[in-house]
C-alpha cells in the first residue's frame, strides 16, 4: 500500500439488547470501518504517467443553451424591478389560503379560492404599482368567473405572472436542530417549461436559514445546501425561460442581533 494513503481502522463493539417473548438476548456485533484519506499528490500527473487524460472544454468553447432566452430574461427582469413597483405575493398554498377563507366563514373550495384571487387581480389601477404577481400553481392555470385566464388578466394590466416552483422545506438530515432544506429539484425543468408555456415568466424558490448562536446555527451543511439548491434552481429556471427570484430567507426567530444576521 502506498504511503500516500492514510488508513484509519476503527473497531466498534456494539451490544444489542432486545426482548422477545419475555426472553432477553444479547448479540455482540463487530463492525470494521475503513476510511482512506488520499493525499493531494496521489493523483498528480506523475502518478499516471502514460495514462490518457480526459480533456475538459474551456468555458469559452461551451455553447450555453441560455442564449435561447437571454434577451427575454433580461427584459423580464428589468420590467420586474422598475422603480416604484413591487411584487404581489399571492402564492399561498391551498392549506394556507384555506385557513384565511375559513376564518371568515368560507369553505376552502376551488370556487372560493378563485373568487379571492380574482378580487386581487381586478383591483383598480393595480398595474400602476405591481410589476409581477407570484402565483400558486393552481392559480396559474385558473380563469376568472367570466372565463378569462388569470394570466391574460394580469398581462392586460401590465403585470408579469410568476410561479412558486419549490416543493417546500424538509428536515435537513445531519444538520442542526430545526434546520431544513428546500425540495423540488427533481423534475424542475419539465415543470418550469410547462409553466412557461402557460404564461409564467419568473419563478420563486424559498429556502430558509436559521440563526441560533448558542446552538451553532446555521451549520456549514445548511449554508452549503441552501447555496447549492438556489444555484441549481436558478440555472434550471433560466434554461426554461423563467427569471429566478433567489430567496435565501434568514428567519427572524432568535435572540441574535442585526449584525449577526
């Protein structure tokens, strides 16, 4: 074995106790784990003399597929961030909007959700202040009670339709207490392409980072997962023609100061 390899052998003895039919058994398990750490020079060119090396294309030679939507993406982004305009966030999930409807005695059914969103989109002069509306998937494919697609209703008022594309937060295995990661990358391109065809022109993806100094949060894993997920989401959206809103939300919970945030 080459001296370039550092072998770490750990032997763990575990006693597993379990009870079945009121009889106790003890099983001794012997586990060997081998970890190999390879030094940097183990894969130096000299270590592979005579072996063919794969060639990696330079960045200048790569043909970026983003060129298909490049001009449109720039125009959409510029329209979204016009001075004096904001984004209307109406991407509540069925459960969230349902709780609001039920608080005023309305049943959480599609008809009531449709009428609620129609009330928002038909607000007089809304297009004078709102540049884009973030929609829930159901809303993107809905129409008004008169049969006008919500996408057309928004476009006619100069408001760009957007869409929430993440699948929600899940517990981050290996992370700190309460840390999460944002799911939804699987099948995201196909989903974005479908939403583009329906009329969406930008997307939202929310990931959350929790700060708790005493508990050592956020962990490096949580930060890396948030950065990776947001980067992949953003690139996929652009490939499908959607301007990505990159939202690494820092949760306001906690006793830390503003400087820490």
